[in-house]
């Protein structure tokens, strides 16, 4: 019997896929989400309670702890627009760094010592070696990455001070959706490559702009490691089991180890959809490192986890289904960006 779990940001993209998996495993889940970017419709399991509120509302979080006696917290709630973090850093440091401190204070009060944290490959900045291992230096190049890295440090310090055990899961590029396309990726605004390339095919946007064709990569476009969102969800379940069984804190990459370029994604999209992708070629987007690819070996050795899908078409197919399904890539009531 698992103790109830508090999932912050569980109505977001990665959070909702994780909540669905955890609930299917028979775990009691309470989601805390302010619904700024999350979608109540993304909580599809009727046994999951959604509480609308702020992670930093300590009276609310205390009341939830008192009622449910959580054994663990899985913390997704965060802002994740890198460009916005540059122009409005305080928004990111407040929401992504200061709010979790308030949550951790309540966890300490209630003696809850298990925390699974959504970290990011953005904490590495421009990698000093490839593929990226956890031994790479962490030198984030934007406030978003720094706001997440600071939480990694805070978690380590809480571990030393009061025994918190945490898993910092450094995601590479989350993609895809559940195979039934009941839940999926719905950001507003949508800035990510895979949804945008599919939006260009479906006509929701006129063209995909490729940001830079002069990178030092084989085809000149950026290379990323696209990881299926359900594989990410599985890693959270394993991290929870590891920590709940008394396992030590860990930090690990969650990626496939396979690098895919922007041009390769366009080609694979044309293959899957049977339609041409309207494309324009523009300048580099500031802050984009040429190549980000994970070495995922540590997650395998610590959690027994590895990506079950490594072919980019396995991420594109469900994402295309989500756009063509009953929701057309948007939860009901959501406007396109
Ligand atoms: N990209 C692009 N056009 C877009 C969106 C993204 O060329 O409209 C590129 C971007 O420069 C990066 C890659 O696609 O090289 C992945 O970008 P995304 O925003 O999906 O994820 P990120 O790697 O920034 O987290």
C-alpha cells in the first residue's frame, strides 16, 4: 500500500502523463496546480483529486498534508519558457525557485522526506562534453536553467540538514503523448519544435521556421534528444519507488541517447503525415546550444530505467494523432496561440 502522493503541476504536459501512470498503478494522487498553464481536462482518472492553488500557499499545502499524510511529493509546477526567463527573470526565480522553498518548509514540518524534482538538461548549459553525463559541468546559460539548478542545490542541502531524499530528473526534450491521444501537449503559446512542425502540416500555423542552418552539425541544424513523455512518466514512478524504499538521493539524465536534427524531424514528419512541411529558414534562436544529447546510462543503473522508444517516429506518430483526434491538439475551451 502506497502512501498518498502530492503531485504539483500535475495538470501540465509531463505532469498529467505521470499522474495517469501513477494512478494506473493504484497510487492515491492529489494534484496541486494553479492552472496558469495546466489543463483540468488533462486529469483523466476520476480517482485523482485536483486542488487548484499555489505551491507556495503554505496554509493550503499544510491543510493538504494534514488531510492526506503524503508520503512523497512529485514537483512539476514551474514555468518553462526560456526566452521569457531572460526578459523576466524574477518571474522564474519566484515561481521555480522561491515557491518550492515554501513547499519544502511544509514538507519538513510534516516529516515528509521524499521529493521527485523535474529538472532539466538546461542546467548543463553548453555541454563541455558529449553525450552529456551527470559528471558534466552544470553552467546554465539562462535564468530558467539557473532557477532549476538552484533547486537541485537546495534539495542537496535539505538532504544533509534534515534527511530529505530527492531525485533530480534532468529531462531532455519531452515529446509525444499517450497512445490513445486522450491527453497530449497543449502549450499556449506553443514554442516547441514537434508540436510546431505538426501545426505547420495541419495549417494551424503557416510555416515552420527553422532556427539556424549553420550549426556545426552534419546538416547544419540543431540536434536534440527527444524523449517520449510516457518514458519520462515511467522514470518518475521508478524514482518514487527507489526513494520510498529508502534509496539515496540521485540526479540523473532522462534521454534516449539518440540525437535527432531539426531537418531529420521535418523529414520524419513528412513520412508520417504524408504531407509536405511548409518551412522557412531563419537565423539561430539565441541561447540554443548546437547539440544536446544525453548519456542515459546512470538512470539505467540507478533506477533500472531506459527509454522504450528511441525512434523519433514513435514520438511523432502519437503527437500527430493528438492533433487529429477529437481535441485537435487543444483541450476543449483552449484557444490556439
Ligand atoms: N526549433 C526550430 N523552430 C521552432 C522551434 C524549435 O527550429 O519553431 C528548434 C530549436 O532551435 C531547437 C530545437 O528545434 O534547436 C528544439 O527546440 P524546442 O523549443 O522544441 O526545445 P529546446 O531544445 O529549446 O528545449
